[in-house]
C-alpha cells in the first residue's frame, strides 16, 4: 500500500517562499481592511449561538446562492470545505477523477483521504478548456467523484453551466458526484453565472470570501450540497474543530451585508490589472497564454529556457515572484497573479519582462 500523503509541497512553498516586494504569486485580491467595514466592538462579541452554523451567516450564504440553509455547511475557507466535501463523497480506496492541471491541494487532499486518483486533461493548447468527452473517456463505473475548479486554477479558464451539466450527467450515469470549487467564480462579479449547485443533486460546490474580496483572514468558506450530504459534512466537522471563532462568523455576516461595496473595490482593481496583464502577454510572444477575461491568474508557457532559472532570477535580481509551473505538474509554465495593488502589478510585470530579456541572453537560438 502506498504511503498516505500528509503534506503539501505547494502550500509550504507558498507560505515560506512566495513572498516578495513585487508579488505576482498570491492569487487573491489585495487585502480589504477592517477599517473599511462599518464594524463596532459590539459587533465582534466573543461568544454567541453557533452550533451547526451561526444562523445569520447560514442565511447570508443561503440567500446569496438561492439555496435553503440546510444545504449550507460553513467551513474555514474553501480549503476546509473541499476537505469536508471529499471526505463524505468517497471512501478510502475509491476512485476520484481530478482535472490536470489543477490546484495542488485538490490532489493532495484527495490522496490524504485515501482516494485512488486518476486525472483528466485540460490541455494548454486548447486554452485549458474542459471537454466533457475527456471525462467520458476517463470515467469508470468505480468513479465516485469528479473534481474541478471554476474558474480554473492555474489558468482562469471558465466552464459554462451547459458543459457542467454534461459532466453532471456523466457522473449520474455511474452514481458519482461532481465537486466544483467555485472560489474564483466570485471574481466574475456581475458576470457570475448561477452556481453549479443548481445543476443537480450530484453537485457539491465549495467557495469562500477569500480570493475575490481580499477577505482571506476571515476564513469565511462554505460547501453547498443536498441536505443529507450537508448534514454528513457537519457531523464530520465535529471531529475537526467543533465550532469556528465566533467573532469571525459575526464579521463574515457584516462582510456579506456590505459585499457590494467590497466587490466594487475588487472589480475596479482587477479591470485595471487584467488590462496590464493582457498588454504584457501581447508584447511577449515567447510566453503563449490564454488571456483571462475574469479572475486573478494566468498560466503562460515559457517556450525556451528553464522556469526555475527564470523564477530564481526574478526573485534574486528583481524582487518579484511568480508560481513555478512544477506546482501544477507543468514545469514549462508559470502562474502570474494580478490581484495586488496596480502599482505593484505594473512594476512586477515590468521586472518579469526584464528577467525574460536576461534569460534570452543565455539562449542564442531564441
Ligand atoms: C482552487 C482553489 N481552491 C481553494 C483555495 C483555497 O481557498 P481558501 O483560502 O478559501 O481556503 C485556493 C487557493 O489558492 C484555490 O486556488
């Protein structure tokens, strides 16, 4: 029997080595400050009536997605929501189908929970499009769960609900479920389609306020699922932490009440920063990439040269970081994130351009 996965190399790198003056590695929108929310000390009372959820927060999440509160499981970020969702969707040793490339934690969490993980490809040459035919070829009667992220991490590719419905049909055919991690879907703001939770009982959806709104520290996440499965997640959650930090629950309710205001700030920022990113990619044909219309990240390929060399040069000489593609099992790519302050993103992209120019000097065949 293979050894159980007990850690994530990507998360350790992200916590210890991804920081820099010009950070193009962090995928979330710049931090939203507490002072910009109308909060009083009384709002942050330490203790309160939280058991299987804090009712006002359960209602805020349910209202936002047009579901009943018995379908909502509050969790510490999308991360814990993914963990709970996977844990109730399959037994150790069962087959789980996960997109490739993907957010590393989706794979390591499934492996930690004992899944037999197989992969289906979202090819770079096809803009990382999700093609249900690829899933149809990979799915077996033993498949218990299909896992994908929408928007896609690392590319921000979008999957529409008609395509997701086809995936749902495939899952239904073998009695499997579909987990859609929608954390970056929030970054579509006014263009956000209805959540995949409405596509059928086989869907489980996870998300949070962390990425699109700059509210990472609140750890306000959730899983949405049919009530019986939601109940199973709540009962499992008792084994992890009993109840969340109550002031964070109360602050999350306030964040939902003012989400339009928080979103407006993020939307304006991302519009400017995505335009900068598009201009950068247009002027660098040596970095083929699909240009994301929404989201915070892109995943170009470095046509010539070594990505680790580029990343080291970028960090050491230019105080700038991106995420090496090896963390997405595609070592010739790297991920650029543009959720930071516009001045930082602009300077980071310029520095990336200079590092690429340096790298070219090593390659006479460029
Ligand atoms: C696809 C995906 N899901 C979940 C997470 C973690 O989200 P959270 O901060 O809400 O736990 C990330 C973080 O990068 C992510 O990319």
